[in-house]
């Protein structure tokens, strides 16, 4: 039986449409799903909300907002407006966490400090929208190898420093094992995130070298790589945070596997590598 706190992020079965995702997870006994906007928008928000509600699945997160490190101008305005739309879509599912991949360096720029400053500026514009909707904007620090093209926030500590200017109900953090396990300060940062009430979601998958040809597709089933899930999971649990733990895997071989097999393998890996370190309550 699938653990009741395990959620599967829709990206783990990337080629599944929303109906296939729902059917796969409910058949496998999952009780929660992390949604991506593209499959939702493919059927329309109203229909997607109905489909998920009828399935009985909880929505652990919506992915993904962010990408607002560009200078002021039409592209930045479009990005801010798009994030406002995503906040509304997240709230429509009764979901409390919109994951933010904040963006890397704008084209032609080497100014990391400037890019990081524009993240904070964007959050000031979005804070009230998030509070009004009851949605937490969950800054996701990404592994430093993605610093220039996807997220110039690389550590949980950095994410918390940015979030500290905002209401914890509006701006929090994503704790993703793939991206933060390497950080010598990670356990202290998880404890800090708990004290500050900033943990919006806990995501798990494994990290293994050598990387795939496309480093973006180098996430693996838990237990197939180098991450020790025990201290990370125990640290999150020690904060008192309780929510669905979400498995998110980007990997071509996983995407090429039948959906029901992926669901089973994620559940088995979770039971072995993560669940033993999570409180039974």
C-alpha cells in the first residue's frame, strides 16, 4: 500500500496527461499529487479542478512560478502577471504551495547580485496576491550547476535570507534533496526554516554521478544515488512540519517507463529510503 503522505510530482511521469496522471496515482493508492501548469491548462482550469476533486487526490504543490530576474520591461511585466495567474490557479485547487524557480542570469549579464535583487523586488509585488489567495510562494534553491540559467539562488540559506523580508504565509521555501544535500550548512538551514515557519514543501529524489548528458535530467529514484535521506528527513521532521512529501524526478529513462511501474517504484523507494525516518504520527 502506498504511504499516505507520499505525493508524486507530475513531472515524474512527464508524458502523462492530467487524466492519465490521476488514473495512475489513484490506481496505485496515492493520495496526493504535485501538479504542473501545462497539463492543467491543456484541459482548462475549471475542468482540471473538477477532475482532481472527483479523484479525491490532494494537491501538494503547483509547479512552477518564478523566472523574474530580468530587468524592468515588457518581459518582466509579463512574468509578474503570469505569476499572479499561477497564484490564482494554485488556490483554485486548494493547494497552499506554488514552487518558484526564480531564474538565472538575464542574457548577456554577469550580475548575479542584481539578478538576486530583482527576485526580492518581484516578491514585494506578489506578496499581497499570495496572502489574499492563501498561497505560499515557495522559493526553490537549485543546485549551483543551474545558477546561471535556472536559479541564481543555490542554498537554502540564501532562499531564507530572501524570504525573511516577507510574511511567512506569503513566502517560504522548497526543501528539495537533490538540490541541497551537498550544502555543509543544510541541517542548520532546515532547522532555521522550521523556526521561521518557512517550509512549504519537502521534495525527494536522488543525485548520482556521472550525470546524464542533459544535467537537468539527472534526478533518480531514491536509493539509486549518493544522498543520505536519513539526516535530511529527520531534520525536516524535527521542525514539526507535516505535509505530503513529494517525489519529483526528471530522467529520460524514468519518463520512458510505463506510468504504473514508475508509481510502484517511487512508492517502494520511498518506503525504503525516506519513510523509516519520518514520524509515524
